């Protein structure tokens, strides 16, 4: 269990009891050290049932999580970038923080449909006519 709370911003804090960590063998660079020490971290966070997050942020985070989300609503972040367990642990917590911050951003304003300007329509038609003329000139001359 991760005992320290994770501070996301001034309004959102995830309690330590909501986060579960598991240490596994990492693989990759590191020689024999990597084969005998569990340095990779799997951070589990029950996103769907978390009392720390508002419903809007939960829905956005579930959408952003993608394949890292289980059917039960548990988010798993695996960190094995570093050789040390502590740095991987901090990396996993930081990635969770970034995901929730991205989910808490306000949605973008809806796009308003616009029409092309009169000048851009005229330029497009003029260019089409020019290309048409060039292609016509490539044909065989008409025999009169």
C-alpha cells in the first residue's frame, strides 16, 4: 500500500489508501541486477469507485486511460524506466497525476462551422480552370 497521499492540485488529493503498489521484475538494461531485484512498479488506482474525484473527471480519465483500465474500473500504471525502485515509484505517481490533470482540464469550446470566404472560393475555381487549361494543351492538336 502506498501510504503517502498524492496531491494533484489545490482541489484534488488522492488518499494513500486508494493507491496500491506492486513491485515486479523489470527486464531490460541493468545486467544481473535486473534479474534478481524487483524494480518495476505497478501502481493500481480504483478510478471508477474513487471518492476523491468528481464524476466528470472520472469519466474523462477513464476515456484517456484506454487499455490501462481494467473492466472493474481499476487503472494500472506500470513504470520501469529507471533502475531504482524509488524512481520508478515516483514516475508512476507522476504519470497518474498527469493523467488526472489532463482529465480535469475543461472541455474545448465547440467548433463553429464556417463557410469559405468569397476570395478563397474564387482562387480555388481559378486554379482549377488553370489546371484544366494546362491538361487540355497536352492533347493532340485538332486537325482542321
